[in-house]
């Protein structure tokens, strides 16, 4: 996992990403296996029981096993655009930075590139990802989810535009069905002054407060109520819960109950400071959990304003540590 964010300032934008890559192992927890054996009536090691292979497969979990540093996750896409990424480090057996660099080279020879609207550039980026996914499934059976934050600053209008781009986890079987969109993208709302992804639940709770907590609980709560009172789910219109959730969140936003919407217009320095604070929250809190650290390493920070994209920190090769 990782943490990436774009923080909008009144005259630019700050972008941040860590550099750890988490390797995973697929295991069966001994306690889960013990519970399965007992459910089948096993009382001693001499007992004979039958195990369903599907039940055993269902016990497998993918967990972080170790991390390594210095992976590229923050890229200068063009003079006024940055791309950050989280999730899988590879698609089609290529590292994400190789794919992005090929796109950058492709854009350099496209004479019309700089005349295109940002939404067209984003669509072309997604179309290229789709080509890579098509090739990916020629030699791979599964696709791991990957997310991108595409941040563009329009210096003529002093406006920042941010897109979320998601590569959906999938299998070759689903891919062959041809009806599942594996690459989706959407433009962040104008009031979204902070857009982040990856390991960010702590920041979600801080910035979205009760709005984040309650909307997460709303759907399970409705499901619990309908179950307890014997209300058949097919009696509830399919879009009702989503409609209630949307209205509920809109009420919270309108009443300024979410911290993120209370932010004042930030200077570029404040945006850099805030981006760094959000990163430190995720990095520091994980020190007190049982899980291995999955956010951290070299932290890269960049800004985009009228003076174009430039790195603030984390982009230079450092002298070796003294021992």
C-alpha cells in the first residue's frame, strides 16, 4: 500500500507520494484452519474428516510480508501535470513508471498534444492503460487493482483540475466477458481541495469526520434493520439506499460538518505543509499497529504553479548513510 495526495492551493497545487512497495504472501492463518477442522467434527488427530477444497481455498488470505524502498510513484507528466499512483507496481509485466514514461515519449512526438483539453488527455491516458491490460491478459490470469491521481494546473485561469483513475481488479475470466469496464475515471469535484488515495483511512476520518464514519455505517445499518424486521430486500427499490446515502452526505456537506470543506484558500506553502502533514499522520500511526509498515521511505513532494512542475524534495539521489 502507499499514500498519495494532491492538495489544491489558490495559485497552484502540491503533490505528495511515498516510495515503499509492499510485497505480499498468500497464507492460511492456523487459527482459521483450526476453526474449519473443528466445524467438521475433528476432536483428535486420529479422526477422519472430509474437507471441501473450496472451503480450504476460501481460507487463503493475502497479507503484507515485507516492503522495499525507492519505487517511483510521483511523475512529471508534462510541464503542468503530475501523476501519482498506488496499488499494483506492474501491469503487463512492466513497472508503472515504464508505462508512464512510454506515454510521455508518445506525447512528445504528438504535435497536437498541448492543444488538447485535459479531459481528452485523461481519456488518452486511460485508453493506453486499456491497451496494456489487453496485452496483460495474454500472459497473465489476474489483474491487481491500481489507482492514479491525475493533477493538472491551468496557469492561465489559476485553476487546478484533478481526476481519479482506477484500474479495477479482475481475472481473465471477467476480462473475456467484455462487459466489465477495467479502467474508470472521474473528475474530482471543484470543492475537493484534497484528493488522496491508498492507505488513507486515518486521514479520511480526520478530514471527513462524522460524514465519513456515518456514511460507511449507513448501508450496513439499513441492511440490519431490514433483516431484523423481516423486510424483504426486493421490496426496496435498488437505488433507494444509494439515494438516501447521497442525500445524507449532501446534508452533512451543506451544514459544513466535514472538516475538509472548512479549509480556507491555501497558499502554495500551506498546501505543501498540509500534504506533508497528511503523509506523516499515516506514516507515524502505523508504528503503533501490529501490521508491517507499508507507507514511508523516501517522500517525494512536488508543486505545480505558473512556474511549471518542479520537485520540492525527495527527487535527488542522496549520499549513502554512515554506519
